[in-house]
C-alpha cells in the first residue's frame, strides 16, 4: 500500500512538473507565434488606399470669361510643365485672345464668338480632367503619356468648338483679326484638319473661300 501511494505521489509530482514547464516555456512562444501571425495577416489584408482628387466647382464647371481653368485645374492634375498643353498652349492663347487690346478689335459678334469658344474649349476637357483625377494623386499625371493624351484630346475639341460657336458666320473683318491673333494651325492643328472640319460644317463655304483667296495657310 505504501508502495502504491508512493507511485501515485511520484506521478502527481511528475505531472505537476510537466504542466509547470509547459506554462513557463510554451505559452510565451505560443503567444508570440499567434501575435506575429495576426499582425502579418492584418498587414497583408490592409492595402494602402488610393484616394481620389477632389476637384473644385470651377474645375468641373469652368466659369465663362476666364482662363484660370488651365493653370488651376488641368496643370495640378497632369503636371505637364510650362511647355505642356495646359500652360504652354491653353492658358497662353486663352489669355492672348482675351487681352483688351485684342477683344477691342473684334465686332460685338466676334467678341461673343471668342468668349463662347473659350468656354467651350474648357468645358470639353472636363471629362478628361475628371477621368485623370479619379486615379488619385498617386497615379494621376504620372507620366508623359498622360500629357500626350491630354494634348491630343484637346486639339480634337478645337474645330468643333470654333465652328459650333459660329466662326463661319462672322464677318471677314473678324476673320482677319482672329487669324492675326492665332494662326489656322493653332486653331485646327493642321491644314488637313482645317479643310476636313470646314468642309464637314454647314455654312462655311464663304469662310473657306476667304481663306483660299487670302492664301491663309496653316
């Protein structure tokens, strides 16, 4: 009986020692593994968010009689630099057209055409601006391709805006002033583009004949 009791006590002592060892050495390790795995899982499951750029009302709805759209809206998103379309072309010629010295040379109808065209050119680029801005500041305007796409799309809006605003209905006096301020190449991109646009438009026969008669070339 004494031998059996001794064996039981010995077993209890061994079991107690084992449990104590396990709690002392394995629990911290288990917690370390659990915490490390949990942190790693959370890190992998939480990608860096891409936030979209918020555009001001003046960018989504450009105000008329203003040239701020190019420097305040297009350039901050596309980052094309001083020679890129927003600053080197859009703002430059918008400002040039709206100079009092040039506005005063146009008839009232010519002035209305100029302001309507300025507004049309800006509004036509709003979808392009919104699309690029939706990529977020991390990706928007991240390469030269974005500026090239902008320039191509911008020049594609020139002819529709000039003609829909009534270029062909102006008088020869206004045509002379417009061509002196900005050449046909600037207006349409090339002579071929000019011919194609004018031939496709209604009521532009007189303007086309005037251009040919005065040998106004792109």
